[in-house]
């Protein structure tokens, strides 16, 4: 009985540092899929030093200062292996700072976060109230103010996340990264593992969706993405874009940043739009969610990463009115090659978790 217990590697996946499960749900599902008879994961919002875990896995996001302090204390006492999963790109002394924005004020503010934590909480409430005052302005002015507010909020949020990450990352033994282009300074490669994006392929279902041609967009809608959608409709000749046309018509006069949640199981092509103009990489966790629903991820952009093989580039369709057999076969064969390489990564990661 004791031998059987020892042969099972049990890991805690701690989620208490996240305000919502939406942003991490795909990663939770990933670990559920790699579970086996000898490898188990316990998903919990609580930290308990009395439980006998082989290791703990934490998905980065430490902007809740109270949870940050609790986790820091736990990591100091915990005797098992400590693994941090990184999902954001480290760019220009922040996360996702592709535009190289800099602010000494925000940097000072967040480096002394523990003193300003309560103030920041009330600042969020004031910010939400102030948005109602925008109704006094014209649509054009409102658009400019909201667009600036979105970019400022985005920059400050990821800067805070990065500064909090710097305060705790050295407490971890190993790192999982969700994208090959996430680079961690001063960490040996032997301590870093890339998550795989292996999935089950159904040629019959993909081909059926390829012929139906119904395209849609879901995710955070901002002014850049709205412009992108309009450009897509203007150039498109192949897709049934009724869903996208509805989004454009609904937001014709006034754009407030909002989240559009559409179930990809009911449609065929999922349009991926970068969050910002200078965004360089694709989003594999999003693409894999679509492909598991047998929905085909599409984009106008060419991304410089291996995950772009999961995406069908719609520029190939712009002069095509009908289904093209050779285009589908080429895309499907590309997916098969990608899948074969990804299974190697999964085997390596499972071996690592079982071997610690």
C-alpha cells in the first residue's frame, strides 16, 4: 500500500493568485490531459503545507498583494519542487511591452506596491466612475480617451505584473513557458520547459468546416481590433462573415473595450487578431482551444513562431471564391507535422514531472 502511494507523483496547481479562472482555464485543462496513473494534479485556491505534494505549480500573476505575501511565505517553507508557469513575453523591462513604453512614475509606484496597495484598489473604483462622465463628450472624443485609457491601463497592469514577478521568481526551481519566444534571463535552459500543444486531429470534421466557411471573432475588442475586422470584411470574398459584420454594425459609432465570448464549437473559422499593431507573436493557447473544437484558426498576419503552423493564412483565400482542395490538404499536412513535433515535447515534460 505504501509503495503504491510513493509511486504516484502528486502536484498542487495553485490558482488562488488569480481573480478569475478564465485566463488560466486552458492551462488547467492541459495538466488534466497529461494526468496518468502515476501523475496526478490537485487544483486548489488554497495553500497547505501539511499536504504531501511532490511539487507546486503556480501560473504567474501576482498583482493581488495579499495573495502574493501568502504565496511567498508558502514557497519559503515548502520542501517540494516549485514550478512557475510564465504566459507573457518579457520585453523592455515589462511584460508585453512591444512599444517600449517607459514611466518612472509607474515604476516607482509599483516597486513600492505594498504601501500603495489600498490606494490602487480605490483608484480602480474612481476610474470606473469616471468613465460615466464620458457621456458628456462627442463620440470622436470618447473614442480617443478610451483608446488612450486602454493602452495606459494595459501598460501599467503588465508593468505591475512584471515588477511583482521579479520579486518572487527566484523562489522557484523550474519554469514552464507557454510560448517558445518567452525568454527568461539568467536561468539555465535545463530549468525551463516549453508546454506542448498536441491535439487530436479529425480530417473529416476540419474539411467540413473548411467548406462551410463561417468566420467569427471572440476576445477583447478594442479600437485596433475593430479596424482590423473592418479591413477583413473589405478584403474578404471567401468567408461567411455574418458574425463579424454584426460586431462592426453594433460598434459603428462608439467603441468601448469589451470582451466578446463566442463558443467556437458552433462556427468554422476563428479570426485571430493581435492585441496591438506591434504585437509580434501568435497565441497558441487560443489556437489549440479552437482546433480541439475542430475550428480552424485564421489570420491575415504572418507570425515569426512555430505556432503559426496552426493558423491558416487568409491571404491565400482573398482571390478564391470556392473551396480549394489543395489549400486544405496543404494546411492539414502542416498540422500533422506540427502535431508530431509537439508530442515529443509532451513526453519530455511528463518524464520531467515523474522523474523529479
